C-alpha cells in the first residue's frame, strides 16, 4: 500500500486514491495533445527541488520527488485538451526551448508551488494565455517572466488576484 502525506499540499495518497485534506491552490496548466503523441513530460530541471503530487486530469496521480522520477511524464489513452495540476513543492520549471514546449497552451494558475526559478520557463512555448494567481512573494518573479513572454512571444497575459 502506497501512502504519501504532504503538509505542503494538504494532499494524501493512499492506495492510489487522492484525498484533499485542506484547501490548496495547485499550479495548473492546460495542454493540447494530438493522436501522434499523447504523452506529457513536465519540464523539471536537475537543479530544482521537488516534492509534489501531480494530477494528470484523467484519474491518474503520481508522486514526484526528483526531476527524473517516472511520474514526471504521463501517456494518455486519448488525444485532446488535458488539464494538469501540481500540488506541492516545485522550485523550478523550464522548457528551455525543448521538451513538450509546443503542447502547453495555458498556465491557468501559479498556485502555491514554491517556484523560485522560471529561467527559460516558457522559452519557445506557444502559450495562448497565462493567467497567474500570485501568492507568497512570487509576484515579482512571475510578473518578470510574464513580461518577458510578451516581449519574446506575443503572449496574452491576464493577471487575477484571489
């Protein structure tokens, strides 16, 4: 029986069933997958610290504690629009002009992930919108990144407070 409990997220996984123990605000993204490639790999650099539950939006969850954990990628049975939520500590996120940069379409929420570095975070990604829920001192980091995206990729940005 697998059991995982995180004070950081309020999520508990017991035998593959996720229970939310307290209110949380996940880092939430939207992706577009086609029939040729139905896999998403999260862009986690080696330098980061990771301790989170990923909810792939199809009833599948995983626990990630390192950039190269098996749960960092997921293959879906169908193509289409997928929503992925990360609940827990994720200090770094970076496509760095590689990986699944062309599959991500939106960042729906910045969440409480503990992000400290978005260096190269969305380089060459074709993000349609970036809606950031900003909390806990990440405001300047995310605003700087968002402004960079606009300048480099003509990205539409909307910021919403909670």
